[in-house]
């Protein structure tokens, strides 16, 4: 049985003071040195995650990278996965939802249950995304995400280093917390980082094929996710736990809902 590395909230507070405002590379260097192989980058191959993967690979070519295959991803995402594997010469750990759980949900609620209600959509996300993620995180001490403060109201208060109480006290590292979209794309272009072809088609956030559309001028970056919903945070539960009640608390922060 492995020895887990767990940091106290006091230690996290010190790290937040130290690394908020620092470059993503400095944050990643600390995280990779501190946690080694017990840290992994979580990516869905969106622009933010690709920038982080490139940065981390330049620091440590053996960095661990994983992704969740929900079974409803666009073919273009699978093609990018193979491109990234070849480009960097790395293994990408791919995790899948439990087939029995998927069968049960589909038999009871249908294949496209997510269009019916927020609750049904969250059930789908929980089964296809959150539960597989939980299995992976149960083997780690720290994980790296591509979250940025400017992505949505539910992410406006994130820090470069956080204590992930939703996942048993893991350390959650958000190197791009203070970056904006332009900085991400400046990095991608400067370093010839592979990126998803959907960005050239007007997409600004990319997830499962049935739940993602291009956005229009003036829309929030994540407006293309679950666009048929009203007054609901653009979260699936991976970064905003349903079980802990955080999703409901974030719901109350949604401006359109508060204004009603």
C-alpha cells in the first residue's frame, strides 16, 4: 500500500500565497517535483489542457497524462488524442465509465437523457465523467487541470494550488488560473502545440458531441456547453461536486438565477 502525500489547509494557504501570480511553468515545476508520479494531468484536449501538457512535458517528458473517454466524444477528439501521443512520444492513460452503470442509465432514461432536464444531464455526466474520474483520483496525490478564472462565474475564485476536498483532500493544481484565453492561444502558437480542429469552426469549449456547439460573438466561452439549459452552471461535476452540494451552491451564484 502506497504512502499518500496529503497537505493541510494551512500548507495550502501558504502555497496559494506563494504561487498565485507566478507563471504556469513555476507552478508546474513545483508540483512535479513535489508529487512526482503521484501527480497526473487531466485533459480533455481543449486548448488550456494542451498548453499545460506542453509546458509540463518540457519540464518532465515522463509526466503522467490521463483523459476520460465518455463514449460520446467527437471523432476529432480521438484523432487529436492519437496525434498528441505521437507528437510528444508519451502514453496517455484513457479511462472509461463502467459499462454496467451506463447500461442501467440508458435502459432506464434513454440514450439522450441529458436534453430532458438539468438533473438528467447531471446523471449522465456523473456516470460518464465523474465516476471514472473519481476512480483515477483515488490513485493519485495531486492532479493538474486547465481551469481559468475567466472561463465562467463558477471558476472565478480558483487558485493556482488548492485543497480538493471533493476528492478526499488531494492537491488540485490550476497553473492557468490567472491566464486569459489570449495568453493560452499565444502560447499554443508560439510553441506549435497541437490543438483541436473544432476551435477553427467557432467552438470555444469542447466536450461530448451531443452537448457542445460553437459559440457566437459576445457569448461566454462555455456558452456552447449544454446550451439548451437555462439558469444552470456550465459544470459537469468534475470540478464542482454534486455529492458535496457545491453544484447547488454554485447554482445560487449564477447571475441569471439570482436576478429572478
